[in-house]
C-alpha cells in the first residue's frame, strides 16, 4: 500500500487506513513507524467506521472513486503490486 501511495499520490490518489486496534493509538503509531507508512492512519477502536462500511473481514480495502462511490471491496490481504490491482488503481486515478 505504501508503494501505491508513493507512486500515485501525485496524481490525486489517496489512502486512508483505519485501524480498529483496541490497544489504541500508541500501538498503532509504533506499527506505522516500524513500516514507514506516509499515508494517513486513523484509529477507530469503537468500530464506528468499521460498522458504517459493514467491514466483516480484516483487512478490508474499500476503493472509492473521485465521486465518492464505493466501486470495489477487496477482502483480506492483497499484494498491491499485482498487475491486475495496479490496473484498477490506474483506472481510478485517470478517471
């Protein structure tokens, strides 16, 4: 995800990660620092966003287009370097 963000952020692509870790922000901050994430990460231990988007699998990636419409839900961990997923991201950025 970090590689996607660095590649496409200049083209208007955004990532907003939301952690549901109940241990709170200190644990999440340590994780962010360990992996060097530069995209925003919010902490939602009360599962407000989780419930709003009906997330039942962790991790879940929800792709939202420039109009704010959910266009795809990706359940489970993914290799965001996969060519098919890269094409999907590129189509979103160019639309």
